C-alpha cells in the first residue's frame, strides 16, 4: 500500500506543481487560452488565480518535501487534505459552469487527494 500511496502522491505533486506554476507564471489571458478547459479563469480576478497557484505549489511541496527532508512528515496528509478542499472548489466551479468533462477530471484529482489523505492519516502514516 505504501508504494501505491507514493505513486499517487508523486503524480499529484507533479500535476499540482505544474498547474500552480502555470497560474503563477502566465498572465490571466495566456492561462485562459493555454487549454480548452481553462476558461473558468474568466470568473475570477487575476490576483485570485495567483493565490490558487500559490496554494497548488505549496500543496505539491507539502506532499513531498517533509518526507524528503525528514522534517514534519505529519504535514503530508494535511497537504493532501488541503488539495481535497481546493478540488472541492474547483469541481463546484466546473459544475456551475456546466463543464461536465472538466468536473469529472477534477473529481479524479479530488479522489486521489482523498486517497492520499486517508492513506497517510490511517493506513500507512509516517
């Protein structure tokens, strides 16, 4: 189970790091036009997108760095729980916009983050 948790954790960290950096480094217009499903950016001010980008990057770091450094490994499930909350908002936004395919994708990330949170809180804690 520990190996599966690590595979999912690394996948989540890579995905959220990439998405967070895109939000931080691209202008709102370039971010919106980068992929077809990112038009939700129209619903938010640019500063809000930057805050979400910071949250994604911090969560990605929180999934990996505590274990790599051996410091505060108890933060890993909390980082995953933070992603569950973040993806709840993302999924809600997609549903409101009637972007069903993107909402389904967000639910996959929600499920993976919930799996890591549960796994690290209960099944194989550090």
